[in-house]
């Protein structure tokens, strides 16, 4: 692909792309639901809340519940450390990042919030990324392109010089609205400029 030759910046989503966080995130939401006497997430509920910020997810889950505000207040105080053992880095991720580092700027744009630094530190990923932008650092989380625009501005690069790697329709929309290339990770059903089955696939695309 011609535009890959212009690439200087690779921006990653976190959940489902850098880390397999499904078990941890479901446990987090189940913990909060249980705190207020509600049953665990159903499969249908999980599909809705998976790409959302914690705030948006709880707004939706508690939309008809009298303790909606209390649930939001509680989630801000929850200790994320008990859920960390349920996280695992995606296969071959560190190998790919090590080969990309120094050749490209690496960044993260995610709807995850306060737990991102702890996740990256726990999994040994913090040193790979020059910039991270979470949902707590923007006025408008994904699919608004603000997170990507902030990263582009930091590096003083144009959208043509960047790509965003994600795994959801929210990520695809975010990339499209920012004007950057979109790489779909393990999501063959998504429209994308390129698809990755493994993080090592990106190295091949870039000729590394």
C-alpha cells in the first residue's frame, strides 16, 4: 500500500489489540453490578459495553436504575489491581513493538481510563509508547477523533503519516474521522485499509 511508505506514527487501541482484557473487564463490570444487586453481564450487554468508556458503559447498564450516580461514584474508587491477573498481552506483541520502536513513533489512544498506566506497567509495555491518551484526557472520547488528533499534534504529523490499529467499529469510525489509515486487528468483518491476524503481520506489511 502506497500510504504505508509515508507512515511515521503507529497508534494502537488498548483492549483487544494490545491486551486480551475481556475477562478482566467483564469481572470489573460484574463487580460493580453485584455491588448494587444486579446480575452479571449477559453476552448481549457485553457486546454493547465492550468498546465504551467505563462512564458510558455504566450509564448504559444503570440507565433505568435508581443507583446510577452511585455506581458512577463507586467505579471511580474501585481498585483495579485485583483484575490485573486476568490480563494477558496479545501474542507476539512485544516482539513486534521492539522491532517497530526507533523506526516509528508509537502511541496509544484508548477509551480505557485511569487503569491504563497500571495495565501497561504490569504487562511490561510502558516503555514502548511515547504518548498515551485515555478517555480521561479528552473532552470527547472515541469515536470522536480528538484522541488521535492530540497525538498527531504532539508529533506534528499529518493524518497521512499515521495509522490506527483497532478491533471495533468504534475504532474504525475514529480513524475515518481523523483521516488516518485503519488497521483491523483480528476483526476480518471490519472495513479497513489492512487487516492483521497477528502483530507480526504489521512487520511484514512494513517490510521489516
